[in-house]
C-alpha cells in the first residue's frame, strides 16, 4: 500500500504557486513545519477555506516540502516580472511510508499463561522434573510458549523514546506477498498428491507447530 498523499497534490501547479506565495508572505516555516506548527496550520487553513478544503497534518507537511524543494524556482516565479513558464518545472513532493520504532517502559503486575512439553514416565513427576531442570539451568519459564494472551494490570508508563525511523520498502511487501501466495499454491498441489496416512502425520506436525507459536 502506497503512502497517503496530501489533497493539495492534486491541484494544478498554478494554484499551488498562488498558495505557496501567500504562505511565504505570511512567514510559513518550511525548515521544519513543527517548529511553529499552530501558526503554519492556521495560515494554510485560512487559505484552504477558499478551496473548501479541510486541512490536516499531511497538508502542512506538503507545503513545507513543496516550498523547500522548489525554493529557487519559486523565488524567480514570485518576482514582479517572474517567468511563469518555470511553473511546469516545479516538483510535486511525494510522501513515503516510514516505520517509527519506539520504546516505552514502566512498571506493572502481570500474569503469563505458558506451557511446555516435558517427557516423563509418570504424570505426577512432571512438576518435579520441571523444577529440577530449572534449578539445573536446563530449562526456564521463558522457554515455554503462550497458551493464551498474557494479562497485565496496574500498568504505569514511566517514559518513552523515539528510537529510529526507517523507510518502508513497499516493493518488499509486494514480493513477500507474492512469495506467500506461491508457497500456498505449491503446497496445495503437494497436499493433493498425499495419501491419508501421510496427511494425518502432516496434520500432527502442523498442529504441533501451531501450538508452539
């Protein structure tokens, strides 16, 4: 899925120039629209009312980028005898999808519902066997798998941090989706060629794998 684009990106370049000129005259901040976001938003909102448009965050970003990347051309176009033929050379900015990676931390009480398979000669010995292996360092509780979602209570977030911004490669998602589809199609062909006994064995393997996820 491609990134959501500003509604203003669909306007003719001549209209974008008129809006940009008005914004520049009013002191619209293009270095970082969030430094004076409220002022930038109100400037664009007032102008957008003439086009019966409701302004959102993407629109503020769009004009900050539009003015920034076309700064030299717009300066020439804005001159009293500016060359209007330069309008067609203006570049329309394109939004991309980014993944914002962040961390949160705090304190809480929680309860996890886990399970782990143990081999034993007697059902009554399983708990003791697990505890012995835990003391020996051969097993720990985090080695188990979730049998249902954990329960959290009294959670209090202390703080958070923005860690990293990574551009999302849409082509990768498309390739992975195509690969998944091919795997399913090829698997279907293989399954149709198997006998009942083999299918039952395969069913056990799949169920075991699903329980471990």
